[in-house]
C-alpha cells in the first residue's frame, strides 16, 4: 500500500501535460487564404484605378468647358463693345452725308419727240455725261400724243432738263401750224406745272430733203411736208420760246445744204437722220448739257 502512495505525479509527462488536450487545434491552409486575399486586393485596386481615371477625365472635361466658356464669354464681350463703338462712330461721323453719296441718283435729261428722237442713240453720243440720259421719243408720235401721255414720257423721270423736238408728224397728218404750236405751248406749260425747276429747251423742227436724188424716199418724206412750212412753224416756235422763257435751239440751219435742203449726208431717205447728222446735232446740244 505504501508503494502505491509513493508514486509521483508527473513522471509521465505526456499524461501530465494537460495543455495538449485542452487546446483546440485548427488546421488553416495558408496558401488558399493568401490567394483569396490577393484576388480581393487586385479587384479593389483595379476599381480604384478605374475610379481614379474617371475622376481625372471628369476634371479634364470640367477644365476644358471652363476654358471654352471663358473664351466665348470674352469673345462675346469684345464683339459687344465693337458693335457699340461702330454704332457710336456711325452716329458721330456725319452719316447723312454718307447716305446722300450712296443713294443720290444723277440728274436726268429727257428727250421727247417722234422717231427722229427715238433713233437718237444718247448713250453713244453722250458717253461721259454726268446726267442720266433718257430717250422718250416715240415712233410716229404727234404733239397731241405727247400731251396726252406726259406722265409716262416725262413726269416719271423727274428730269432736270427736257429737250422738245416734235411736230413733223402733225404736218404729215395735215394739222394746222397754229394747232401744232398751241400743243407745244401746252406741253411746255404742263412741264412747268409739274416741275418748276426743270430747264426746258425747245428745238426747231428739222429740214427735209424732197429732191429727185436717188437716196430720197418720197413716200417716207410725205407730200405735205415742205421746208417753207417747217420754217414758218419754227418762226412761231422761236416766239413761243421767248414768251414762255425757255431756250430755243435753231437746229434747222445747222442741217442744211447749199440749196437749203436737209443735207444728203445727214439723212437716211430725206426725213430721218444718219449718224453723221446726229453727230452735228450732238455738237450743237453739248453746250446745253454740261
């Protein structure tokens, strides 16, 4: 019995080490844990990189739009001030004179008459004139037709000067010289009523050539026209010009030949005028159209 009591506790170390039996042992796979951690880390890192890139791009876009806005704002302000400056300059640098220079039309000179006037090439004979030349001649016109159509033939042009040469067709129609002169007087008076500042020039009727020359076409000249009658009408027109205080132009004498007929070089067929004839007429009228 005593021997049993002599046995010492702790001789068997394995049995006596209670820590081994009381401790829970866990077997962790460190390799698997490391792999999972690495994946999570890489994923988060990738997200952070993507987020960082997006943020940088947004910042760049914001800065770009800010610059564009600033540039457009500055440009708008500059344009606004330029417009204001131009407006002020326009107001204070005599704009009325500029408008007059741009919109002012040249003064008009109107020629009224029959086919002799109608065939007169004003652009050719007055190329450098400061006036705007208006040919208002009508083929076959009479004094009465002109008188009844003053609006279209004269008034609409508001002329500075008017040259009148009409009456030869009245003669061919058998009208009395007093009626011809009276109608011309009415034309002058109506022009004065419409435009008191208009300068009026009354031309004599032109001579004819009714000789036997081969160039002459008696059907065109007409049997009722004669230089004696034309001279008589011209005398009355000269007196009329003095009464009405208008300028009389004796073109008749400038177109005669030595036999006191319309010079052959100046006529087409005894009545109408050639270019040589219009050259003579132009030379005599230029002093009235300066």
